[in-house]
C-alpha cells in the first residue's frame, strides 16, 4: 500500500469507521456536551480526562496527551503498525484491501470467524436432521416458527451430550483452545484425567448472533429441558470474546439496517423470539437487546440506521419499567423515541401470533412519545399530596436531566408542571437545587478543561517573545485556535499578502516547528478549495488532521480541537486574527534579519565579497518589505 492508492484507502476507511464504535468497545463513553468522555485506556485514572469528538472523528486525553483519529486509536490500543491498523479496520468494515504481505491481526480474526461458522453449521444440522433435534423442531412448531425462518436465521440445536461439539471439532482437526476463547467450550479439571473440554450449550435451541456484516460472533441458547430441574438459566448467551462485545451488538441489526434504508424507523424489542415474530410476519425493521438494558453503544447503532426508534416490550409492569429505564440512554444520544404499550400480559410474539401485522400497525399509529410515557407513568404514582409532588419530581429528575436539548427538556417540564399544578420556574429552581446538593448521583461530565485563556487583552502583542522550541501560547497557536473555531476565516488569513512573506522568509529551523506544520496544513487545504471558487462551507477542519504528517503536530492539533480555547465571536476573531498576523510578521522579520546578519558576519570573516554583496541585497529587500508593510 503506497502513494495515492494508500491515501484513498485511508480516506475510505475513515469514512466507513465510526470512532464511537471502536473506542466504545473498550471505553465506557458518556455524553459530555458535544463530546463523549470516559476513563483513558492508555493510563490509569479515576476522573475521566479522555474525550471523543464524534463529528470530527478524533480523540484526545488531557491526562496522558494521547490523541488522534480512529486509525491512531487502533494502533495505540492494539499495538499495531499503521498498515496493520488499516487491515484491522478494513476487515471490521468489510473494505477490500490489497497487500503483498501476510496479514496478522485480520488473519487471526478470519480464523475465529471460520470456527464460529463451523459451530453454526453443526448446530443447524443437528436441528434439521438429527433425531435428537426433534425436541427443538417441536418447540419451533409450537411457537409458529416455520422452515423459512429456520433457514434464514440458521437456527440450531445443541445436543444434550456434554461433548457433542467438542467431538465434532476434534474430527475436523480444529484447535479446542480456540473454542474456549470463543465461548463454545469450558474446561473441567480432574485428578484422574487432567483437563477435559465440554460444550457450553447443551439441550438448547440455538440462535446465532451476528455483527453488522452478518457474521456469527456469538450464540444464544434457550433451554428445552422440561421443568428445568437442574436450575439452568432459561437463556444462556456466549461470554464476551474478541469477536463479541455484548454492549455493542443488537440482535438482527444486520437485517434491520438494510430494511431501514426505505424507512428510517426501527422497532426495539427485548428478546430473540420477539424479533423473529416480526420476521415471521415479513417485517424486518426490528432489533433486540437480548434481555439486557440498552447501552449507549447500542443506541448509537440505532442512530446510524434510524431517525426514530419505537420500543415494543412486554405489556406488563416489568416491560413498562424496562422501557422507562431506556429513556435516558436514548435521550442522551438525541434519538427520537416512542413506545407501543401492548395489552396486559402480552409480549410482541404473543400479539403477532394472535393478531395480524395490520393490527400492530394500528397500535403504531397511536404510539406515544417515550418522554411523555415516562412522565405519565411516573405521575400515575402521585397520591395527590404535597409531599407526593416532591417524590414524583425526584423520580423525574434523572430522566429530564438526561435530555441534552433545552427546548425538549422545557416541554417535558411544562407537561409535568401542568399535571402537578407547579409553575415551570419552580420545578427548574428545585432541579437547580438538586444539582448542587445531590451526592447520591454522579455529577455531569464537564467539557475538556481549558487552560488560562491568553488573548491580546492580557498578553500585549508588543511584549510577545518568540521561542522556536516552545509551542505553548505562541502566536501561531493563537491563530490556529481562531481557525479551529472559525474555519472559514482561513480566507482572511491566507489571502493576506503577509502569508507569502512567511513562506519566503521563515527560517528552516522554525518552519519545522509543530505549530507551523499545522498552519501549513490549513494553507494547503485552503489552496485546494480556493483553486475553484472559494466556498467557506467546503472548508473542513477534519481534513487538516490528515494533511499533518508529524506525529507531535497531530497530537497538538487534536488537543487544540478539544480545548477549543477561543471563546470570542466572529467579529472579535477577525480583529484578533489581524493583530496576531501583524505581530507574527514582526517576529518573522526579526528572525530573518538576525539570520541574515549572522550570514553577513560570516561572509565578512571569510572575506567572501560575492556573499557579502548577496546578503546585503537580501537585507535591503527585507527592509523594503518591512517599510512597505509599515511594521
């Protein structure tokens, strides 16, 4: 991989990859304003200082200084080279990649997928063709799951035997230890026979669990034992493995994402059979959480394929409470959410077996906004007393606090206030008090910490000093801060004739400074866009990172993006930009003149008249430029 082809591949991978998905597999990310934050995976810390920007697809840790794009994260977290990280992400997002050398990480991943496919085929054949599998076939018949669904889903059966799959792997010459790593087998120790491998799934209906590309990453198994005399769990899922992170997987997501292309709305249910009940009715815009609480990573998966999610849980109190628990996660991700309340005692599978899909659509037409449902269900517990009002408000507080949009939150507060007979202002005042005094809930994550802001007001330009080895609060950095906050001001920065002055006169040792490399990347981006008609909306800070080659310059740039220290408006930014550029001209002039004076002294020492004449001419031209610019 080299040259233009490599750059195209990097661009393609970064377009396909979602940094929240990749980072979210190893870091528990929570929304913090427009960013997400969590504990840094690269150093030990107790207070989150690690931030991810989902819009610019960058990360930065203010604790250890690690930062960069999704490729850099994979390199650092997995200890891979740049090429290996590209291979890993290409494999993850199903992007074809050509390379002349053997793969490492991706080839191991391919082997694990192969083992899972072999296990899937074994379970499937046991269900379809074995006499022992009749118990699973009868169960599916009872649940009205026909052969079409069995074939489509490749449902299976795990025999009662303790080592049916183990023996199959041995016959195939497969590595049993890999089966342990994938959660297919356990290991029992014995004094007489040493270690013995055994099947994790026994006498269970098997549901393959797939990733977004449809590859099997795990299995779920429902017990078929009558009466469950051995106290086995009703449902048993694979443990977490290198292929399977349960908080990042939604059951049937691979089919739902295709179905949602026509209508960006998806149904969220709790379990395997509920999802398959919709498939049985020919409806594929459905995903399931597999009986666990919805995670932020799963919510972001939903957001990728749908503009609205409709929760359809069991019609009992437990189902209602489960829908309410999911509201904060969906609200924090900014996902429009509604819910359908099924008749008492029915789950989605029960409803679709008794009624038609059209009947369900009638319920959908009267679905309720999930936030209003939370408020209504909470207010239904109000006993009418004043103390009861406080109790209800305290229950609503964490749900309403989870809403990132002030307008939406205000509407919900208004709804609650009307029902309770309390003015909106009073509710807001009470919430404000709870925010200050509450000790039993985690405080909201703050935005990345900002160092002391240095502006022309507290750092006079006439007293600035220029240190080529120090990039903290330099004039270049102040200019970069403005361009990060207002990218379209690049037109003002680079159309000024002083920029050519910088290019012509900047000493070589200074031009390699990290801040100048960042400015050069901004200039290159501006040049490319301005070759056609300048359009400020086309200028994208995200692409600057890719133009910067030096690792230290990249780290500094990602840090500056998250700090975003310039807090003035656009008018102020224009004034500051002019001042900074003028001061920078003075500094470059002094640096260049000092360099030329040293060259003149050296030429005089050597008695080199040609060099003396040439250097004096350069000094004269530099002085003329200075006088012309009025510096």
